[in-house]
C-alpha cells in the first residue's frame, strides 16, 4: 500500500483529556433548565437591565473614530493610567501603568493567565470553597494540586489556623475572593493581615479575585490586597469592568501585579489573547475618569438587595444578608430535606424560578441546604421572583 493510500489511524491520535472530570458548568445547566421550563432566571450572575447609554455611546464613538484594530498588548495606555489613579485613590497603592497593569478578556482570563504563569506540575494551591468554578480547572490544567479549605455556613469566615495546617513545602499559591461569590462574605482587615503574614512566612504568591470590589453594603470597606504593602508585593489582583458596569458580555477586566509578576503574566497573555477589544477600552478610559460611575454601585445594589429581602421577609427561607456582590444565599432547611441540587431543579421545573445550588462549589459537595440567587435584576423581575419564593 502506498503512503497515499494508507488508512489514517484515528485511534493513535485519540485525545486524552487533560480535564477528565470537567463537565458543563452549573450555570449553563441551570440557565438551560430555566429556558426549557420558561422560568425566571436568578441563577446566572448577570444584570437583566441595560448598560449606561453614555458608555454604550462612547464605544460607538470609538468604533466610528477608527479604533478597530489591535490594541496594545498590555491594553490602552489611557485606560491603564486611569486604573492606576483609581487604585491609588481608593487603596493607597501606586501601580505603574507601563508595567504593572494588563487589560484582560474579563477577570476569568486574568485568573487563568496568572495561574498559568506561576504554577508548575506538583505545586499546591490553597483555595477557599465554595469557590468560583474557574479556579480548579486552571490549576489542574497546569499540573497543580488544589488544596480546598471549606468555609462554613452561615458566616463563611476563613479559619487561618486551618490554612496554616494545610501549607506544605509544595504550596505555591493562595487564591482568595472578596467580596465572596457565592456567599456574599467579605474578607476583613484582620483576614487580610493574617493572609499577609502567612504568605510572607511561607513565601507564597496570592491571587486576589476582587471582581465585586465596588459592590459593598452597610458602609463596609473593601479590603483590597492593594491596601497591604507586603501582601500587594506578591499578589495578582484581578478585576472586572463587566461586573461593575452591567455589561458582562463585553468581557473586559484587568490584572494588577508588581513588575516582576506582571512580566511573567504578560508572557502568557501575549500568546493567549494578545490584546482586548479596542473600542471598549477607549470608552472605559473616558468613562472611569468620573469616579461616581463606579462609586455609586454600592448604593445602587444595596437598594436592590434590601428591596428583595423585604419582599421575601415573610417566606420560609432563612437569610443572612449579603455583605457584598449581587448574590444572596437562601437557606431552605426549614422547607425541604432534599439536597440542594434536587431542590434547585424542582424550583425550576415546578415553580418556574431558577437558582444555583451551592454544594457544587464545596469540598466534597458538602450541602448546607442553601441556594444562590442573583438580585441584579429589574424591580419587576425581583417582585415576580419574590412572589414565587413566598409561596414555597
């Protein structure tokens, strides 16, 4: 048989999955169920109201102005300068816009890139569960080992003694998320100081996922890693414009890190996405010149949280009010003995309201009998959802 006539051996080239345990995310699953059953969708974390028309017009203006080709690899310099000013004003930390800030395709890409830049095979990464579901796959993809530490309901406060016990000679990185999704918990100043002490003592790197930094309630203060000098010197901070400005579909975020870490971050970034949507960057650079565009978010979302909680105050769900993010946990232990996945599926199927079961984010799928709802919705949506919840 001539080489041209040989049969291709497909079995020789069958893909061996690098992420064999990864399946469709719970967000995709519940949103699909919501569509199938025509349910109100409080599951996936996106607003169902419009972005500011001023910002939309700025994007259109940038497109019409010709900013439709590649942006600089690190991002539009004016946007990086405005981010630098914001970080210095809010947190007292000066990040050099030339070599300590990179614009990314949302915060998920920033997190993925930071993990890719520093994790080698066998490195251990401490995460706090319930954890956003993009952390572990990226850790495993690069040969790392995730070391989960379970936060406990109802307050989800970190146990730093347990963190210390989990650290070994192989520990390379700790990932935190504040304000915390899905619990709505905030890391306190004490938490951040203990994180700083542990990371210095064991020479660890940190990723601080701060995508909800501008959604903080009840006059609390966001304790960014940027506020703590020694901690900031070993930390990648990831942030999201999509969460802040009600346009998650634009997928634009950024990463802050000291020069030596950002150099490694950009080595991956430039061969992964290289750059980010240019017109949106131009628009954001102008839009965030006015700080009130992001500083009013806490009041805006606290009104939504308070309105929603007032609407369901007579329901059978138990509630600890969220301290940040636009998510609220609802404890259904007084309603059903079902596991949270079965309960969430039944709510979607029988009551026409889609939520997220939280056990999927926990170590060993531990079930606290809680579901997560998103209150970044219009008043009409929240009122219709509350009416259903009160009847359960």
